[in-house]
């Protein structure tokens, strides 16, 4: 199996779409991620996967905090901005929740402290302890076979 075949196989797993955000030295940074999962109810833990060479990896290592914003079906552009698919500069206004940046109108925004960190291949896995969350009704933005989907 080569890298392309592995990526194609992983694309067969439909996921929700999140934007991970954090703040360091007064500057907000974000990245689109679909590598997100719930880990534990007691304590309340989630896991994100960040590329070792990604700018966000250094930011989370230094800040020891991050937010997970589960995007709604109407937030495809937000995902595209933070994944680098939209190249021109776009101003994104973040709300502040529990002192951390969150994306307005996300289905869920979670404020997390880094609980544990693991190196795994070319990624760093961050287990985050959810300190608080906000919840909205709506349909999620999903990703399947390299394409965005809106649930109907």
C-alpha cells in the first residue's frame, strides 16, 4: 500500500469538520481538523491530532490550551479558510469563551486545557480536558472522500 492508497482509504470514513483554535501572545491561530474524537466522560476528555510540523502544534505546546469548534453545515467557508483552501486574506472575528477564541455560530465550541500529549508518527496527539462548552442546534458540516457534505 502506498501513501495515496492509505489517504483514499481514510477518506472513506465520513467525519465532522472542526476548527481548532488557540491564542498565543495575543494572536489567534486556527486550523481545520477532522481528526477529533471524544475520549472520556470522567474526566471529560477529547483528542485532536495535529501535524508535527504544523504551526498550530507549536502554539498548543506553548499555550497548553485550545478550543474545538464543531462546524455547522453553513460554515464550509470557515473550514476552507483554516485549511488554506482560500488563499486570500479573510478577516475572521472570533468570540471569546472561557478566555479562549471560538468561532461564532459553531454547533459546539469547547474550551480545553491540554491534559496529555503523545507523539504518534508525523502527528502530535493532544488529549484535552474540556473545561466548558457551548451548544447550538443545527446540522453539521461533514467531510467524505475529500469533499464537504451538508446533511439534509
